[in-house]
């Protein structure tokens, strides 16, 4: 198992899907099985494609910054800063499990909106 390659592939997969090409992202980076733990998305590669196609139609202008990535064993974690229309900003923490062939087969995430004000000057990323 190549941890560094899994990190690079997790970032490439997420970026490609987020920027509007989830079909290619799935073809390149996802295994035959795709278990989804986000309650807003069904299991399976096609459900992932459908969700990100809808996000691209509804929100074509958005950005993502990969703040950090951490890998251990068959897991890769990504910490991102996302900016959506009307300066609506989010922090996400995504976990991807890779199979023995280096393909993504499972996903978990946690998403938190960045508030307009904070009691400290630290970023959430």
C-alpha cells in the first residue's frame, strides 16, 4: 500500500469531483464498491456522481483549498476550506478508505459552516 499515492489520489479525486467532473473522478479513483457515510448521499459510485453533478448545476462557482492531508494504513484524511456563493464558507474533514488496489471504497465526512464572527482570531483551518 502506497500511503503517499493514496494521499495524492484522495486530493485529486475530491478536487475533480468538486470542480465538476465526478464521473471521471469515479472512473480514475473509486473501486467497484463505494460505501458512503454522509447521510445526504446514497451508497455506490453512481449516487456520488449524481450528488456532485447536482452540486455543480446548482453551485457552479465555488472553491476548495486542501489545507492538510494525513494518511495512516488504508485511510486518508483531508481537511478543506470551501467557499460557496455569497461568501458562504465551510470547513470539511473527509476520511477515505482505500482497498488493496489503491481505490477509494469508503467515505466519511464532517462539515461545519464558518461563522461570520468568532471569539478568537484563529482560523478553523
